[in-house]
C-alpha cells in the first residue's frame, strides 16, 4: 500500500504570512479560467456573440465572489447547520476550511445572473460561455484536497490504496481526491471543451456541465469516505450524491429543452 506524503499545507512562509497550497490551487484555477477563456474567445461562434476580454475579466471577478460566498454558505447550510447556528461567528473562519462545491455552484449561478443583467445578456449565454472552464478550478481544488490529506476515500484493498496519516487509523483508503481530479476535473474539461467547440443551442453546454459533473461526482462518492458528522443518508447515499442527483436531472432536462427549442443546431 502507498503512504500519503503528508505535505506541509503551507507552501511558503514569509515571516508571519503563510501561503497555503490550497490557496495556491484556487489561484491556479482562476488563472486557468483566464487562459482557457481567452482561447475560447477566439472560437468563431463565440467571437460572433460579441464576447471580449473585458467580459472574461469581469466574469472572473463575479465568479470569485460567487465561489467564496456560495461555497461557504453551502457548507454551513448543507453540512453543519446546527453547529453554525450555535456558533455563528465560526462562519467567518474560512481559513479553517469548510467549502461546499454545490454551494459554490449556486453562488456562481447567482453571480452570473447578476453579471448577465448588468451586460444585458441572457444568463444562459453567460453560463454556456464559462461552463467548459469550470472543471479547471475543480481539478485544482481536488489537488489541494489531496495535498492537505483531507476528504480521503473509503477503506480498500486495491493495489493503489493509500494510508492517510491525517485519518489516524493506518488503514489503506481510496485516494478519492485523485479520482475526482481525474473525473470532474480532467475528463469533464476535455468532454466539455470538445463539445463546446461548435455552435450549440443556448443552454446545451450548461446542461452538459450539470449532467457531466453530477455523474462524475455521484460515482466518485462511492469511493469517498462520507463526512463523519453525517455518514450515509437514505438509500446509503452520501450528502454529495443526494446533492448531485438534482444536477443530473436538471442537466438532462436542460439539454432536452435546448435542443427541442433549437433543433436546427443539433449537429
């Protein structure tokens, strides 16, 4: 079995200032968003919609706010509502961890809706534009989880099982952070990038993201250790799986609606 390297979560010490790997992963995700976003601006069907580099920069600003505020509030409401209700000041201690993707996703949706209103665009035009770049941030975040040795997997006897010292039990576990990096990060990025290279009906790319993320996350949760304060819920599904099911259904419905609305772009 493998042993987790037990990295120092702090990448750089600058006197009293500590720069953590997890923060650097967020930064890497934002930079990849900008880099791939500029490549996306060069695609003829995207350029034809009037998108410019300034729009990309402003979308990132709104998106960062949505990720941080939504991710934190999602964790508070979905995972530990009773704890934070009793300790409301703890909500602001984001440096101690506690972010939820599904909350961050809702935060980004709201932020993009606001951006679309300010730009006079349909909000699904905005979500279709950004959807292919979002997996870059997801991949970076999962690498951050792995470096921190958190969100480890369930016990396993597979040859690549890994002991996480942070778990304190010396049991080989699935490196589920790497599964999620490969699935909802790399694979989802490749699929969405290829799919979005050609004109699609409005809403189709957004629907493909919802469907793809929901499926990859749902499957990865079978290898990921459930949160110890929640355990498995109804049907032995984790909270992550129950939150992913609506995304799968919404994604499939959105793709069906978009192609039904604009069948002439079905190629």
